[in-house]
C-alpha cells in the first residue's frame, strides 16, 4: 500500500512537471508571431525549406516581426541582386509597380502587406494574381528578409 501511494505521488509529480513544461512552452510560443496566408488568413507553415538553416535574423523575425536587416546596407545589396532577378519584372526595377503593385505607396491588394510581417507572408507564400510563393521556388527566409531590406531602401528613396 505504501509503495502504491509513493508510485502515485511520483506519477502526479511527473504529470505536473509535464503540464508545467507545456504551459511554459505555450506561453513562449504565444509571444511568437502568427503568420497567415494573405489570401485566406489560414495559418502559414514557416518551417525551414529543404536544406535551410534559420539564421539569427530569421529567428528574431519569427519572435518580433521586425526585420533585423532593415537599414543594413550589406543585406540590402544582397536583396537587390535577388530583387533584380525575381521581382523587378513585375514590380519594376525602381519598385513603382507594373503587373505587381508599387512598393512606393500604401496601395496594395492586401493591407497586411503594408507591414513587415505581411510583406514577408506575401513573398514567402504568395498572394493574388501572378504572385507565387518564393519558398516554393527555393528562396530561404533569410533571403526574403534581405529582399525586404532592399524594398525598404527603395521606399526611402522615393
């Protein structure tokens, strides 16, 4: 009988510990940004693509929604190379818009795209029209943040 009570006490303590760990993990996750699909607001999977290792900038962005590369000339220069290759045809080299919307004003098809998180969501997972998922094209989240840093640079030049 005494051994059974001790076993039950151990089980209760273990269950409490697991429960406490889940509460802590849930609270930590609650502080993270919830990424959503630009078309239907469904949750986005922003896990790494094949071979992608999350950088500190990506990890920070997932927690804060702030692009650590904003104002970083080196990151923006890398972002420009990718922008010129993958974005300029639809958004024009100067970001003024063509088939895709201008980055130089606040007129976009999704108001969320006016935020860093929203812009990331659209680039990462696509939106209406011809805008397709860059993640599905093999672009890493770090590269998306660099493209965003360049777009911010374009906005500042207008």
